[in-house]
């Protein structure tokens, strides 16, 4: 029996995926979580499932952040299932060690076959998605990306500096570099461009 956790912020989609998977004799849904934080809370009090099937864009903790947090201390195989095939998302998912990246428009048979293949120790990522990841050239450093992410959430330069334990001057430099690298007009425009690429 394969224990599966479904992490998806849209309740109808979450329930539909869970229902589909539970029809399989060898799959048991052990948890349904509305976002990455709910998944972390559940995992803190329960044994890790064999497989975590997660959306990417969710409130509080995204699917990518969840995968990154669990990469080194969770035995579960992690599978991203999303509508968004952004190059940056795919690359970050691969770097986080996910076992699969499946688009939501895939049919149910493909999903079930993919899960079985992943449980058997394989990785499932469509070739064109893998190529997108290889061709992705994110110019932002991790510190620039963090500063830009916080700034895009409405934090002032002072607040971003306090959050990252850096000086305001350093944060201004990071944001300026990000704006220049992305050929943006300001930090809002830079954040928009980076989010479209899946870099934030």
C-alpha cells in the first residue's frame, strides 16, 4: 500500500485528485492539506507518507518551498502537479530533488502511471519540461531573489534589511542589481518579470 498526501489550495481540485487516487487498490490517501504550511504541520505530528503530491502556487508556503524544506529530512517522494510550466519553477523543482513534475492537464491514466513509476524508483518529468529547465538562465543571485521577493510583498527597504539581517545599503544594492539584470523600470516591475519566469 502506498500512502499519499495531497497538497492543493483549491478544495474541489484537492478532493477530486484524492478521490481519483483512492480508487486505486494500492493507494491510500493519508492527508489532504490546503497549503504547504498545513502539510508541514501535519508532518510534524505524523509519519511521512510514501509520496507527497503538491501544487506549486499556494498561500503561506508554496509547493516549491515545501519541497525545499523537506529535501534533506523527509523520506517521502515529492511530486509537483501544476498548471504552471514556468522554466524557473521546473528548474527549482529539480534542484529540490522532486521525483516528478506533472501538468494538471495530463489525463488521469498518465497521473496514475506516473505515480506508480515514481513509487518504483523512477523520475517522471516530460522531456520538453526538462529542456525548459536546462534552457532557463536565471540571472538573479539567491540574495537578490530573496530581497526582491520581500520587496514585492510590500516591505520597505528597512523592513527587508531587518528580515534578512543586512544593512539597508546592501538591500538597495541587491534590488538595484535585480532591476538592472531584468531590464526593469523599478522593483515592482522586476518582481513581475521574475515571477512570470518562476524565479521567485
